[in-house]
């Protein structure tokens, strides 16, 4: 293959089969001679992301978004955002709004050469209706009076051909009249249906006279009550692609068997003068199958409706809004999509790949902070009562360009909070943290030696005592004289920010919670959310909603974008520092 494509296009690395297809089309100039109605040249690569506005987008949609918008970007093309709104009973403006917001948040837009390319299938209903009339006149479609059950019974099986409908040879004029009556609301839902006339003996079940229009007396979010008939997705989609001059119509593998009907619709309507060649072509890739989640819109809605989760944006949900609230970044999601690539073979991707992408994105850039999640009081007995000493720590990690220039300041005082697990009265082998007689360094502060502990009436440790060495403060010349193995995180009990912290984990304990018809609710993880009161370094009081930090030692946390208020942030754990998942 030539390194230089037609019209000066330089190919991007061929990392998947779709890039190979696009580059071959650019070399051959398959779509090089096209122009729009104004005579302007069209891009040789025009893709689309066509969600149905009947729910919130999830991580699987993110894969399609990244693929379609990314390919268009890499090959100097454009990608359309199109709402496939052909089913008024399930669609809503709420879903339209959240889809637009999610695509933008992921870092993509649909503008090209100063023009927006946001479309609605419902804006093409007139053309779709005219196309159906043309098919009827050509003897390629007919109005059927069978009900849904009768159509199923006569469709045949994978090994047996279907049976012709009694109305298959209905005269075109009669079908046209009935189709107009359907449009005008003269027939009830389910009484009549328009079917393509193809081949009831075809080995492809999708070509056995598929339905292309059904009656629905329902108000549409975009067209109101103008229509009483609505096109089926399989009929509408190729028409939408052709009207928008799509070149590469990329969808998931479950639509592979639909491709012959996609081509049939376009070829027949092109013969009737509706479209010019070259026509769009459909290509299929394997959908993103991620373990420990479900992506069925129906089941996700069930989680919301039954209040198993707090809403579509619950941080445990695999929705884009849920992942965003959890603390996932657009960069991390795009990185995960790039790493999983595009394939023709279905496979499962472990959830840890998504978590790893977030860690890799945040590690070099997330500001650091100290948090004590399971607090235990530490008292420095020889530290002057009522006094404090200022400690300093970098805001950013070593890889960050501001690592050496920006520091955060916080006080060390007589009374501190440490993690409960950082003290053992009788230490186990290899334990280097606090126990009577042992020395440790309080990170960014002093070296201390444990002298004992206080217990309640039940024998539970409620406070630990220690003494500090005044010449051991981090960053001072004397600190180098102290060699200790333990290094503990802490916050001043007098100055710490008390905050609600939500420890989120995977929503399901089963890697495939709804596989094989299983009841996915039986696999719900009882430990998927734990709400605790934690003590944070005082600098976090000003954390803005949506701000992400690495809580040193614990993981990455985000100030909840819904519940945080000025001066009182609420933090969600996005991901732990290491993959330590164990099903509970």
C-alpha cells in the first residue's frame, strides 16, 4: 500500500481491520468524487454515531463513540451525531440531552468546516415514507394483515423456509391505499403492517419479508402527533446513512446478518432515484464485553426503577454519567477503548483493564493529598500542648511539571489521626508500623517512638501514645540520622477536615452477572458501597466538585459533582491504587 493516499491523506497506523478498509478506500478513491447539493466536495470518510434516545449511554457506547469519531478525525473526515428516534414509545428528550452531554464530555464534537452535523432520523420521515411508497409501486412491499403471532408462525426456522402471507400478492394500488390509511390514523395499532417483499425461503431470516413500517398512535418527542406510522430501525438506518452521505457505517456484530437487508434497501431505492452511488457500506466490529457489569438498557433501568442504585448516575453504574461521577476521566475511557481495539471476534475484556486505564491516566497528573479512612487517635505526649508545626508536601507527583514548584502546607500537632491498621499491640512478623518500642516516620513530619496505648472497657484500642524526636523533621539536616522502616500517613486531629467518603466497588460479584439467563440481581455485591466518615488534610476543604485527587496510599478519589458543596466536599473512591479485587 502506498504511504501517501489520494488527495494528500497520510494514513494513520493500521491498528485494526477498519483502518485497513478505510485506507484501501482512500487509495482506490471509492468516495473521492462525491459532492453535496451545493457542489462542495464531501470528505472521503464520513462516519456516524447513531444512538437511540431511549436510555443513558454506557461504556459499550463509549467504544463506538471513540471508534467512529476517532476514525473520522484520523482520516480528515467527519462524524455525525444522529439520533435514531424511530420508536416514540421509548424515547424522550431527557435521553437526547444526556447523550449530547456525554459525547461532548468524552472529548468529541460533530462540527466540520464550521458546520454542525447533528441529525435526527425523525427529520427524514417524509423521505422514508416516500421510499416505502416507491417500493410498494415496484411490487417490492405490501401491507400485511397478519398479527405478530401469525407472522412469527409463518416466518419459518433456520432449517425450514417461511410461508407466504395471504396478502403477499396484494395489488400495489390496494397496498398504497392501506398504507396511506395507516399514516392517516384510520387503523389501530397492530392491525396492519408494511413488509418488504424479498424471499420467504431465504436462508437469512432477515430477508424473509421483514417489516418496514408499523402503526403507532404515539406522540413523538420531535415530530409530535404528525405521524401514526413509524419505520422499523432496519429500514430507516440505511436511508439515514445515505441521506447523510455516510461512507463507512460501523456497527456491532449483532447487525451482521442485517447487512444484506441494509444493502437491499439502498440498492432498490437507488434504482428509484432516491440515492446516487457510491452507496454507504456497513461494517461490523465486536462490541465491548466488559466483565462485572451489565449493559442491557432494560436491566440498567430496572436497577434505577427498583432503587437498587440511586439513579442513572450512580457511581457504580456503567453509564457514562455514572463513570463520570465515580471519578473516571474522558482520557481514561478513551485510553481503554484504544487498548481494546476493534476486532471481528467477540471476546471478554476484564474490568481491571478499565481500572488500569484510569490509574495510568491519573498517576502522573492527579494532585496528592492525605486522608485517614479508618481513624485511630495518636497522641504525641512530648509535643507541646496547643502548638503546631507546619509541614510541607508536593501537590503533584514527580512526573508532573509543577512537582517542584507547588507545595501544600498542613500542621502537625499533639493529637493526630492515623489508620487503625497502622498499630498492633503485638506485631506479626514483618510488621514495621507502630507497636510498643518501635520507631516510625510520620510522613512529611517527625520520627516517633510508640510507648503504649489506651483501651476501652471491652479491650479495644482507642488511642496510641508516642514520643517524637524534635531533630527528625522531614527536610531538615537532622532527619537523615534516623533510619526507620515504617512511614505512616496522618492528619492533625485539631485541623483535619471531617468528610463523608464513599468507598465504591464493583456492583456485581459475578464476572458475567446476566449470562445464560441468570438473575443478575442475585450477583449484586453487598459491599459495592460503603459510606464512612474520614479525616482529610485541611487543604481539601476548598476542593471543587469534580476535582480528582490521589489520597496517598488509598487510591484516587473525586469530590462528588452532585453532593459536594462549597467548604464541605463529599468524596467518591474512583479506583484503588492497585488491583486487589476479590469477590466478596
